[in-house]
């Protein structure tokens, strides 16, 4: 780094300072921007507060996180889905992506096939879904 500074300084007196400024400026700009507009990725607090206000004592809660799927072998979760009691309503609380590429979405879709979705709340990358009791099997 020192040799680069010396070469730049010998080329032009302000070149070393300009090089360091260009090197540091993008990161500084991002930091300043995030001070004014913080990122609330996967902010679960508003979702949990919503569930606390609306959940009944008999409801089942499923709290899912993508790290479980990201750091575990895929085979571990293949063909496995949480099986809450059939006669209770189920709240699913999870970080949520609208891209549809998460294993968590498959679990929510599976529940949606077997249960009626009664309520949902999304906030800054997180979501809560309320599913009713399982539908009776038809003839």
C-alpha cells in the first residue's frame, strides 16, 4: 500500500489523497445513507406484536427461520413439514421473501392446501399467517 502511495505521489501530488478518497468514499456513502434510511430486513418485532394482539390461547405457533434450512443438509428437511394438531388454528411466524425461493414458503404452501388462511400480516421482510383447523377430508 505504501509503495502505491509513493508511486501515486510521485506522479501527482494529490493523486494519493484522491486514490484513498475514491477507495473509502463508497463505503462511507453507504454508511451515511443507512443512518438516514436503516434497513429493516427480517424485522420480526411488529409481526410478533400483531400475533400477540390476535392469537388465542388455544392457537399453535410455528416460528420458522431460514438459517435452519440454510445451514442444515437439504436431506434433513426433505419431505418434512411441521404437523400441528389438526383441530387447532396455527400461526406461522417467519422472515419472508416475496421471491418464492425459500423452503419456508413450501411449508406455508403445504399448510394452505390443508387449511384455510384466515389472516396474514407482513412487515419489513417478516410475516405472520393464521391458518384455521384442517379441512375435513371430502368423499
